[in-house]
């Protein structure tokens, strides 16, 4: 699940104690499936990401094996609990997935985006008619469509393009209504 994560893995550190791991941090978040009695501030992943981005200084999310009944004092140095409330029947946390969720929430909370807006020319009616003619011709030449059989393939091809309305189609519908 970690494509191109070599830089993350090469910079990962393992510490003998939690205190050692977070000694230079201004905020530390414990990942858990459930809040604990007497735990510090409890946040979900999205709120924890937003909180972390507002914090100036080094911050770290901490994770460790946890068992029901684990003493809360083990994680007492952390400033917040980042919980992933599971279904009541399954009160556990998949650590690898929790880390991915936190990374995703940090990414989205930072306002970053990997998607670039596309500005493509929309197909005109003439373009679509040319496409339908090409598809019909190819279907006939390949033997997939035999017009003499009364097949509904041509009308189905036309309908298939309408299954995904474009923004152009929505604009023309709204302008025709006015």
C-alpha cells in the first residue's frame, strides 16, 4: 500500500520510549481505536490534522501496539488522542491504515491538490455524429452489427453517451428552459 514511499521509510525513526520520540515536539498525537478515561483532548483524524497544521513547531503522530486495558499512562505525554472509532463489534485499529488516513487528512487539510483542472474542448453535435457513424461502420465491418437483423445497437450506442451528461449538456438544458 506504500507506493513510492522510500523517502518516508528511509526517514522513519524508531525510539526506545515514547518520551524519547516526542521530546522535541510541541504537539504529539496518539492514534487509537478508542478514547481512554483521563486521556487528553480527543479528536478524530480530520480534526487532528487541522489542529496539527495550526501548530507551529515539530509535531508527531505516535503509534504503538495497544491491548484493551493498556494503561493510559503509557501515552500520557501526548497532547491529543486521534481516535478512529470502529464498529462497536470490532474495537481494534489497523495501524497501517490509520497512518494512511492521518497522512491523507494532513494532505487535504493543507490545501494541497494533485488534481489539475482540465480545460478540454467539449464535443459538438457534429463531433458526436461523426463518432456514431465511425462506431456503426466499425461494428458493421467487424460483423458485430448486421443492420438487416434489426439490432438496436446504433440507438444503444447513442444512449450510452447520454449516460454521462457533460457540463455542456447541463448548460444547454438550463439555457433552453429559460
